[in-house]
């Protein structure tokens, strides 16, 4: 089947969102945004919050954070310039703070949401040793303290999964380590290991990340593409020219 | 009792921001007052403590590049789809501005403390982040309401929580769709502007238009209106958020923002852009 790289990632994220009701998507996140729209197309009870067009908030920028602190938000997406093996995220920069060698925009809401949202999906397309590092240079958002998660706001958050261009990882909260769940078609474990700067667990045999089925692809390329074009017209036009998305 | 009219020119509004002021500005999608920013740069304001609520983009980058900012308090600065904010990045690397890195809800919480007139606000999460170590003005305390004797030590449940000092800006500055002649300002659903107005000592607003009538007369408009009592000055500035987008009124000027992102990568390029930006302002965004 002819499946685009982005479509594989969109379908993989949508599977990670199964069972979620309230999903928020940050700025400039077209692939997670499309995945959240796909989850909603499959289950109309899913609410997608935070996307610019048609967002449901009426209490300003603070509302997303307030409802996350209450435990109302099921899933959110974070990335980072650096991610380490304990699940720490760096959105600030490399080298010695504050005069960073490379300075990124800043931490945004990560320090808060990472701790309080039960299903944070780490999404970073670039899978390299410069991104997946042994130890981040600055902790914008801290990985969870080892131990089981609970509804308690002190033990709720941390990574649910880490998805890159090459592979999907899960995170064992008790051990505080990532484990390889699947490798995308066209990639292999050796390549994943060579491009990952931190140590991680791997099963004897690592499955391949499943391709989206025909029905899923039709959903993505049709109604979901038209929906995401309202927020990301250039992304939709480039990726789904068949949907005529930008002209709807 | 009579009230002085808050209606003002752009230059008079900018003159209300003294050198060294703590100035709160909104994120790009909420409505930065770009025409007023031009007036501020033109009058040569210096030493600002810029509080970005909770992030900024072109506005912070312009003010930093023009040498107006001493301290930057923000959760992020970025030009979004146009890339990194080059003058912010350069200034942080060079150490020419002091940076107070924050996280979005911490800035909202600081403003909420100020609007309630209380010294601090607690906030969940954030613990374990290096942000806490680099913010000497932030503190971690024990939840005073945690149940005593609930942990193994018998000395109360361990429940550390971050507390943030109130953020009391000398001025809040933003662009809004409309104001009436009494000085009431309609912001619609963008409630963080209400919080900024409540928290700041004075609020300076540019608007697309001044309208007849009273925005507080009908519930529907009043619910989204900042009452005049918080407002220091209002200047009419059509297309006052240009070149940024302004809600449903106009989109971003993508060519202009791409030009900025390209030119501002170097200091001479930034100077060239700034001269053009300041000059163009005289004719309004449609001219020049």
C-alpha cells in the first residue's frame, strides 16, 4: 500500500490516543493535530482542544492549564530539542544556561503539563543522537520520579510514549526507562540503536509499526485532511493535495 | 465627578511607559499592539522589564533588537512558522539581556495573584524543572493543608508545591477590536487581557475603532469588556497589530514576517528592517 511517512505517524499517534476524551494540541503541531482529528473522526466523543480554529475555551490562555491541573485533560503532545533516557525534556538550549550555545524558544507550558497530564505523547520526528541524548543540558520538564503513576497530581504525568521518524518507544515508570515497542517499516533495530544517545530496553523480537489500513487512510485523506486545513492550510495542501483541502 | 477622557494619540500613549517600566504584553495570537510598539521604539524607551503573557514573537524581538529591553520574563519567544526569533536568540547568547525563563501557567498565576492583591499564587507541576533552580524569586513550600501524619515519617504528608510571586506590571499594553468613548474596551473571549488589565497599574490599549454608545449597556458586549476604571489610555490604530494577524479582522502579512525573519538574522539586516518598519508607520500599513 502506498502510505506517506506522515500518515504512518498520524495513524500511530491516533492508536496512542485510544480511550482518550479530552486531547489538547499545542501550536505548530500539524501531525499530532491531524492524529487528534483522526481520533475524533473515529469517536465523536473525543474533544480536540487548543487548536487555533474552533477551540472550545472561553477563559483565555489559562484555561488549558487550569483544566489540566484538575485532571480533565487526558492527552497532550510535547517534543524538545533534547530528550534523555529518564524522560527529561529540554526546550531551552544547549550548553551552559543562560548563555546557551544554541538557544531555543523556551519551555512554553511543558514544565507544568508534563507533570499533570496522564498521557503525554513525546513526538519528535528527528531521531538522532543530538536529540535523544544521555542527559539533557537543561531540564525544562522533568521526567517522572520512579514509581507507579496515580490520579494524584504529584504522580500523574510523565511520558506515555515517544514517537520518532524511526520508531515507537514506551516508558516504564517504575524503572524510569524507555523500551522499544516497534520500528517503522524501512528501519531496523540496529539503526535505531545507533541513532539513540540513551540506553533503552528492547524485547527479543521487535515488531514493525503497523501501516494504516485502507479505511484509516481514506479517513485521513478525506474528512480529516479538510478539517486540519482550517488550521494548517499549507501543511494540508502539501500533504493531501487529493483532498482539495486548502480550497474548502 | 468628571473623568479625564482616556482617548489619546499613539505617541501620548507610548509616553506613558517610562524607561525601566515593567511592561506586560500578550502572545502573538491574542493581539500585540504593534503600532504602539513602533511609537515606543521611536521615542527610544530603554530598560524595559518585558513580561510576555505568556510568550511573545515579533514584538519582543523588535524591542530587544532596538535596545529597549533590559529584562525579559517569558515562557518562549518564537516567530512561529517563520522560525526562531533572531534578536532574542542573539541577545541571550551575548548576555545583553537578563532572561527570566518561565512556563506559561506560572506567568498567568503571577498575574492572577496581582489581580487579587495577594503576594503569591501556588501552582502544581513544574517541580524537578531547572526553571525552579534558575528563578530565585520562585519558592517551593509545603502544602500547609496536607494531612498531618499521612506519611512514614509521621511529620505530615510530603506535598511540596511551587509558589510564584505576584506579577504587578507598571503597564499592560495590547491591541483590541474596539473601545467606546467612555474608555470601556471590548476584548471578546480573550480573557488573559482582562487578567492583564486587572493586574497592571495602568492599561494602555490600541483599538481598531472607537465606537459610539456604551459597551457596558448590553450583557452580550459587557461580558467581554474591560471597564474603563482599569484603562489608562486608548489610541485608535486601524490595523494596529500589523504585520501580525488580528483574529478575524485580518491575517498575518506573511511576506513582511518572512522579510523580518530573514533580515533580522544579522545586526545590519535588523537595522535595515527597523528603519523601514519605523518609516512605514508614518504612512500606516497601507502606505510606504
